[in-house]
C-alpha cells in the first residue's frame, strides 16, 4: 500500500481502464470448484485473478488442544497459510503476524455463520492454503473456506462471499490486484451476506474520505453478490454430479483424477 509508482506506470489509463484492462467496478475472473480433495470432509478451490487458493475443512471432530474445548458449542480453528512459492520473493514458511491475523478474522466470520451450538465440545478445523498470491487472498480464502464448510455438510446460516474494494489513482475500484494493492492508496476487504445484509468482515488499510469509503462499500457489496452466485453454482455443480445428473460423465472424470 502506498509504495511509489514506478516511472511510466499508470494505474488507470485515459479510458478509465486498469492495468489488467478492468473497469473500476469489475471483479477479476473468478472460478470456484467444490469438493476437490478426497481426504477432507469438505473442500474448495478458488481462483480469483491470479490468486489460487485451496481450502480444506475437517470436522466437527474432537477438539485439540483439549483446553480449547467448549461444552456449549463447537469452535472454529482456522489456519491461513501462504506457501513459500506463492509470492515473488520466497515466503518464509510458518506462521507470522499476518497469517495469525488473517486466520483470526476469517475464523471469526466462519464462526458467525456456522451453527456452532449444534456440535458442543468439537472443533471445526479449516485450512486455507494460498498456492499463488496476487492480493485479496484473505477474501478469496474466506470465499473458499465457506464453500468448503458447506461441502462438509456443516449447517450454516449462509455462504460467505468476500472481496475488497479500494482506491487507486484517485479512483475507487473493486477487487485490487497486486500492483493496485502495492501502489494504491487504500484497501477495504469486506465479507457481506447479500441475503441478510450482514457484514462479517471489514478492514481498512490506507485512507479514504467518508464518500470514498461509502463508494468502496457499495462496490464491494456488489462484488460479494456476484461471488455469492459463483459459490452457489460451485456447490450445485458438485451435487448435481453426485446425484448422477450430467449423465455421470463429469463424475467419471473426477473419479479418475482423484
Ligand atoms: O492477500 P491480502 O490482500 O488479503 O493481504 P495483504 O496483507 O494486503 O497482502 C497483499 C498481497 O501482498 C498478497 O496477496 C500477496 O500477493 C502479497 N504478499 C507478498 O508478496 N508477500 C508476503 N509476505 C505477504 C503478502
């Protein structure tokens, strides 16, 4: 955020197009697959622009460490991990301040959505692996994790779509990519449930005026609505295949893969 822009680089051109050709209010291309891992109870794979993220969910299962066990409800233990090869410079393996923060906020959003009281004393373990990072990984990670929770058959209030909006070159834009994140002025990740209007995650890095903030939230809400439809479609696709629709062809292909 707010690094100096390299000579000659324009984040938004004279036609209002961004470095990757998007308009201000456009998301990066997004693809979601549900149920991509055999071993996990639930899983999902998300590509959002150049981000590539896997989420795996285990549980509800016996809670370890035991002292975290809650006799009234399940807990969510979320582990966000960016792999060494996911960024330009090799990322030092293991948890750091950033991954601890992201694990906490993503886990809290999931806890809000899941009916925890139905599974006392258990843990729902959520693993988010960032295979390739290009800004917005906490949002894409939460988007993936909530599909994985649904895929695990864990009852939840709703899916949680998330995306960021922010400000680059004096313009409020949706879904910042890496260059925009590095050289832009502000980044506002949002998780928003279109059906109920609830906000489950909201952060801000950088500075915005009140009007710019409102516009950023408006754009991010629109982004979340689009992502929500893609999440639902991913689950529908998986279960229509499982139910033997599509002539079972895709199921065969998947069976061979796994
Ligand atoms: O990924 P997200 O936007 O949620 O979090 P961030 O802390 O704002 O990071 C923005 C981006 O910086 C990441 O998505 C990565 O592409 C990049 N990054 C990196 O290159 N090396 C790191 N150690 C951390 C982040």
